[in-house]
C-alpha cells in the first residue's frame, strides 16, 4: 500500500506564543543555502574585507553604524511567510532571487557604514546628506532617470542612504550589464560608475566600522505574532468617497452572458497579487492598498456586483488599472480622489 503524505504541520495557537519561543533559526532551512550563495557573490565582486553578520529579526535592515544584516523571521518557515502575506499583502523575499535582491541592497548599507562613505564629499555630491529626514511615506517619481530600479516601489527615491544601497545592489548583481541598461539615463549611470570606481578604491581596505551588534534579534522578541501584526496595522486613512459609480461602471462594461460569480470574492482572492503589483509600479504601500481593496470588496458585495466566469482575467486587469489610478493619486496628492 502506497504511504500517504503526512498532513502539513500547523502549530496550535502559534500567534499567541512569544516569537522567541518559536525556535526560529537559519540553520537547516531553505534560507541557509541562499545565504551561502550570497557570500559567494561577495567573493565574486571582490568584497572580502567586510563580512556581514546575518541574523533573524522582524524586517530587513542594517542598524546604523553596524555591519549586521537583519532578515525577516518569516522567511525561514513557509507557514509564517503565508501568514505575513495574508496580514500585510507583501512578502519581501518571495523566492531565492528575491531574497538575494534584498541581501544585495542591505549589503549596500553595510559597505556604506563600514567605510563611513556617507561622510565623503564625493558621496554626498552624488547622493545627498545622510542626515536628510527619513520619511516613510515618500512620494516617488516613477521612471525618474536620476535613480536605478531594483527593489519595488522606486525605493532609491526614499532617502540618500537608500539611493546608494539601490545603486550598489544593481552594481553587485551578477551578470547585470548596468552600463547598457542605464545608457540612456546619464544621472543614474553616473552613480553606477561612481560606485564602480569607489569599490575599486576601497575593496582591499580594512573597514573603519566592524560593530555587528544586533537589533531585535528573533531569540529575544518577547511579544507574539498577534502583537506584532496588531502593532503594525496601517493607520486608517481617508477612504475614497463616491466609488460606487466607478465600481458599477467596471462591471457594467463586462459581457452579460454565461455563469456569473460575486465580484467581492474576486477582489479578495486577487488582493495580494494586486497589492504587490500596485506597490511595485507606484510606491503605494501594500498595506494601504489592501485596506483600499477591502473597502472595494465590501462595496461590491453591498452592491451585489458580479462578473462572468469566462472573463475573470479581463475583470482583474480592469480592477488593477482602477486601483493603480487611485494609488497614483494618493502617492502624488495625498488623496485618492482629487
């Protein structure tokens, strides 16, 4: 008799236990070989004097003036990654290549802090002052030729420190012909050439900073997953008024024939993918998009809107375009409706 697969393990009341009691570690997980690949990338790039200390925490980051890289704890367990996606709308590190993309970015911060690049006049001339206010709700200019494209949401535009980290990440990416890709963007290309020349200058030097102190290491986090997600809920903002007519118009334009399904179910089912796509191309944060989509789903249900099963893809395209237009308004004007 063929053995039956074991049911997927689900830890009872996982959200109520302190995170430090979940036994989370990098060793023996799918994350471990990815980190080994990242170290090999450092060697290939000639970065041998600085080796970051990598640890699990609540989010990606490098504590200022350290060479320690924090990796989100949810990346070591598929069930935690799924929970994070459901609660926030975005997993920063969906697969091997995405995790490497974030690691290259964080390594840019490590190099910046290790060699105090942010104090150099030539660095400041290219990227700006690191003392510039760090604004979480930044308003990017999509497709600006002054910045490289690496992480979603036009992240290089957030702050000079992020501009450098994104530039470094593009420079470090194996096999990436950045000279060709940014040939028509002279300002972004100049930053990449600066990075290339600067790394040739410092790569054999001993770092000035070697502190690898950890910030909120996963084994010390006393609060639970429920507390973590409750504390990180987005502040309820202005919900766009007068959207019922727009929603009716989207579904009224669809064919009337064939079996139909509830529109609110469609919106909820595709909310995660739409939130990620909207963030990638507009910079509108996924948690805000998810709140917006919940509102749209509630209104669609109240209006008893439906769509033809045979036109699901076209319906999702129309909804994504609609949400993207609202997100762009919010990013640039601070309001969904002008």
